[in-house]
C-alpha cells in the first residue's frame, strides 16, 4: 500500500481544525479505496489558542496520527522542517491548517505523482487576500524571480506533493531556508496545478509583516549572492566617482585654481559615502549572522513531546 505523509504546521488554527479534521477523514476514506494510506503529522508551533486540545482529541479518535508539540513558536518554516523529520511515506506534502489551500487538491496531486511526477506544485492563479497581502506577495515574488530564481512560479506556491527522493535534502538543509524555494531549487521539474486561493474564513493569519520580511531576507541572502555583487558594483561606482573628483581637485591645485571649499558640498559627500558604507556593512552583517546561526549548533526547534 502507498503511504502519503502530510505535514501540517499549526499556529492559532483552533477555528479551522475541526473542519480540517473532517475533510481529511473524508479524503482518507476515498484514498483507502485507491490503496493509499495517510500518515498525518501535526506540529503545534507554540499555538496560543486551544489548537493543542483539538489535536489531542483528534489523536484519540485517530490513533495513527502523530502530534508534535514544540516548546514555543519557532515559525512555520522551522515547524514544517521538524514535521518532515517524522515522514515515513512514499511521498509527502506540506498542508496549511487554515484551509486556504484546499485539501481536495490532494487527489489530483497524487494522481500526477503516480503518473511519474516527483514534484507536483499547486500554483495560485488568484488569491482572495487583503490588498496589503496581495501587494507584498506580488513584490516578494517579483524580487525572487528577478534576483534569485527567474523560473520560480510567478504567483508563488505553498502546497506541493513531493516524492521521498526530495525528503533527505529538505530535512538536512540549512536552518534559515524558505521551504518552498528550497524544494524548487532542488531541480526536479515541477508539474503544476493551478487553483484559486479562497478567502481565509477562520481566525487571523499569524504571517505578520515582520515574519514576511524575515522570510524575504532569508530567501535573498540564503539563495543569492546578488546583494553582495550589488554592493561591489555600488562601491566600484562610488570609488570611480571619488577618484575622478580627487583627480580634478589635484589638477586644479597644480594649476593654482583651488576653489573656496563649500560646506554644503563637503557634508553631502560625507553623508552619502557614510550612508553607503553603513548599508554595505548591514548587508554583510546579515550574511555573517546567518553563518553564525548555522555553525553555533543551536537546535532549530525544541520538541516538548510527541503523541
């Protein structure tokens, strides 16, 4: 019998979990007819609501379910990677607990995997999200395609079914790696399913602007050397301009045409150069922090217990 492992990170999803359980049980009944069993793995990422109580109840009704409780909130990326370490299926996938990624797509994804596709993704053709979220996502994926991976899905994806061949590289990857981008980076040709992402009905998204911005930094600095090269380019231009200006000053001094020093021009030059240096040091610092975070042997997550 084929085993499909489904990893579901949970944070503030008490409102959507009962309906999610119901849908998963319906899907499981239909999958069993097709000789497919479901390996469900829930990771409670320090959820502040009653999500854990719902998970324990579901575990009592379906003993085959794995429930991992983390000591605190470590973030969706880290919680997802933690769940991947419990996968034992022939194929696996990540599923959002908020039902914005329809679980019903599992059937089509599994069908394509059985047809030979090792990497099946669900790309959003439209999304019924707040305007600010849409704007951020559009900018985020535009920058990813421009600076990191030019063939990345134009509107992004979160839901994907992957063959077990992708599991080891994903589990053993760096701490600060955006999971969907890592899966795409591995190089397996994606088989794409398009869908309309529905409006969030239950609860409020925990994917705050701060978390989105941190994810953007992780993507840009974890997969691309473009920021460093841009700094080098800016540095080269500033150096060339400064050298040219310095040469003109020396030449004018030799010719006796020394202008009266201008305070405004001097301050503008100093602030511009100092600002450029500070920005460059900040970018270098971001890279150094990620190197430090990777080598200090600090655990990515801390598991309180597993049910």
